[in-house]
């Protein structure tokens, strides 16, 4: 049985109401909202894995409530009753009904991926909660499980302090990718406090009663457990009942979900049943908001949205408190200033590539067309110390929002803490930072670099699958310590590690420039390592590598295949000339999303923690056709 299918509602009063609703939906199917004939009417299909589990009920209610704000939409809900085969049939029926857009929360990622791919050929598809394999969907909306695990770890550490303490972890289902990510984040944070030890891991299967029974057995054998971390509030409630039944009074219990329902996380923390919980948004509300953006053909639609999670304790255990407090702090200087321009400070990382030039131009052009924005922009020219100085100058100038692309991942804690103390939200663009406290930055807008590496490797594997023998590869990495270089390499090697006939025979570190690509490729060839393919971390290095291959008397694209990331016009010219085989798109046109985020932050709105851009793959065979659509 699937992971999600095993979760059960623990708010029985709400279950009775929703069971009746599920029956009504099964009979009638369509939820009709009054149509405004001045607008085009839309029919949205929503496929849910079940309607008897608290998280899915909350998602259902969020979707309904958000859709009711629009008069020109009808909704068709289906309930798969915890059965993947039925959910596949449900989606096929929705497609037959002629829906304009599909929203799907998956019962099983692996089993549902093919039907999602089929649906995406004909219409937009929004995937909620659990992702599918590949990129065949319009948008994914979910949570950062690793971050939720880390927040849970910090909550546990705050509750226990440095005193030696035993911890029991109750997982939703051992082996599930989302569960293991959460567990990894939790244990990673606890590693910072040697006194805290996870001494037992229980498989709770998302069931309150199973979590209760298993924990009873554990506590009977080990009554000195000090904290229980359950991967859902439902299982946390089961843990509480186990503790109570054994008469133990010094065991703290924390969970995940934070639903605003009876026996939901907020309620349990307010009542003192739980010591805390970490919210994991369902994405229901956001799915309808973005569905209308997609259906109305808005120009800038992200590929992935990762929603923000909050820690809920007795100090803030009522809906919206923590988020509201944070946003009030971020927007405190904007009160009554709606007529004033928003000061946006942008610290450009440098001018290392044509991609960067397009990125900077996108920000400047978008800001110049928006009368609400006053843009302050400076270029660090590839120097971290200068970039930090620029950020400090923005803080001193009292800008409303700061946006920057970090030169490298580390070394930002101090200056970002200064920005936080000044109440200035930070937008990370294109690259992320590695800091002790993730609250030092507000949102990230850019690409999924790991996925870019995976897509490059998948293309290589797919195009060489019928060729016998070993395929040799040279890798040209970007700037050492930068997020694109680290994560593109991670994604590329992750896919190739599953392929016995693909070997990386040389890997050199460059700096995203044409010159470094040419120099490193010349070095590899001179050392006698002539690969069948070169994977360059950006187009500029790929173009430099092409020059080096030609200088060595070989034909790039034929004697040595070349693949890269960025998909700039220069790359298309190289593909058209037969010298570059493929480029994974890394969209530099982030200006519209950065300006939109800055305006929302200045207005005190909460925005997603990660906004990932939509991107494609472009190969030599279609380059002549595709280049006509390129804007950079």
C-alpha cells in the first residue's frame, strides 16, 4: 500500500462531515460556481488520492475556498479511495470530461507518473505534494522536506537543551523518499548537539493507532525517552496517547503538518498535547491561484513552487501568528507608504558570461517599466568582498528589498544577519547560500541546478542507449564553491552512477568563462584524455571547449560531442553549425519574478521560499527552429 494511502484522519468529528461530502462528490462529481459570462469559463479537474485523511481534506477545503473567489470556474473532484489504479482511471475520466487543467495529488509517484505525462501532452497539469519522475508537468507545488526535518531538529534541540536525552522518531513509512528527506534533515540538525540521540526509529505508516501501539512497546522497554518526533501530527497524537496511558509525564512530543483543524497541529499545540509542530502546507490554495495564471496565459509561470514552513509552539499557537510577525517585521517601514516607490537594491555578481548579461538586462528592463520600483544596482565584478560591501551600502541606504546572486555559497551569515536586523528581506537569485540560519534569506528565485545536471545526463544516456561499449566523458565545472557548479555536478553524476557504461574520465574546475573552458579542454586533450563527450556547466565554457577541440584538429559535435547548460543564442548558433549537441536551458530572464516578489514583500505578503523557473532542453536537431523563439 502506498505511503499517502496509509495516512488516516484523526479528527473524527471532521471525518464524518467529509465522508458525507466524499459520497456526494462520488455521485455528482462537479462543484459548480456561478459563471460570469464576461469571462471565459474554465473547468478544472482535481484528482485526490483519498478524502478520508486530514491533509487531503484540508487540501480539498483550500481548493474550494480559493476557487469560490472566481465566478468563471467549475471544479470536478475525484476520490481515488487510496487506490492508484482507481486514480489512473479517475484522471482518464477527467480528461474525457474535457477539463481545461488538471490538479493532482499523487497516491503513488511511480505508478502515477505515466498518466500525468499523458495528461500533460494535452493540457496544463499542476502536481501537489509528491513529485513525479521527469519534467512532464506544468508546475509542482510542495514543501521542502529536508528543511522541515531541520526545523524539527532545531525545535527538538530548543526543547531539550544540552542535557543528555534519548529521542524516538516515528516515520510515516520507512523508505519513502519524502520521509527519508525529513529524517535526514532532522538527524543532520541533531548532529550539532552531541547530547541528543535518536535511539529508536518506529514505522508508524501514517496511522495514529499504529504509532500509539508501537510507541507503547518502546516506552515499556525504554521509559527514559525524553522526546518523540512524529512525521505527522496524527501520529504525534497517537504518541501522546501512548505516553498518557503509561503514566509518563516528562516526554515531549512534536509533529509535522500544522493543520488548522480540530486535532490538527495548531489545536494540539494550543491544548498542550504537543510541545510543537512544523507546518507543511498542502498547496491547495496556491494551486488554484497558479491555475488561473496558467489558464489566463500569464507570461511568467514558475516550474516549481516550494512553500514556506513555520515552527509552531505555545508562543505562537494560533493561525498565522509566526508568519504574520515575520512579515510585519519585514514590512514595518512600508506602513502608509503605498504611494512611495519601492527601493530595490540589486548586487549583481559579475559579468562572467552572456547569460549573466541577459540576466542583468532582464532586471533593469523590468524595473524601468514599473513605476512602483526604484532600482539601485551595482556590480561586484566577481568579488565576494565587494558584493558584501554593496549589500551593506544598501542596508545603510535603507532599501526595502535586497536581491543578489551570491558569488559562492558560504561567507554570508554576518551581512545577512545585518539585513535581517534592519528588517530588509533578502531575495536570492540564480544561486543559493549556505548559512546556519535559513531565516536570514526570504526567498530564492532561479533554476533547479540539480535537475539541470540530471537532464543533461538523461539526454546523454538516452542518445547513447543503443551504442555498445563504454561512453567516456570530460566534465568542465563552474566556479568552485558556487551553487550551480556543485549542484549541476551532483545531478549529472547522480544519473550516471546508475549507468555502468558511462565513465567520467576527467573533471576540471573553471569559472564559467569562455577562456577557462578553452584552457581546461586543451589541458585534458594534452594529457591524452580524449573523451567521447564533454559536459560543460555553462555555454560559455562549452564554446571555449569547442575552440580547443578545433585547435586539436578534431570536429566538435562529431569527434567529441559537447553538451552544456544555459541555451543562450550563442549556443544555438553553435548547435546550428553542428558543433554543440545539446544545451539544457537555464532561464536568465528572472526580472519579472524578482520585481513581483519585491513588490509582494514590500507589501507584507508571504511568498514561497523557492520559486523555480520553467526551462526546456534544446538539441542540435531542432536548433534552427527553436532559435526563432529565443529572447537571449
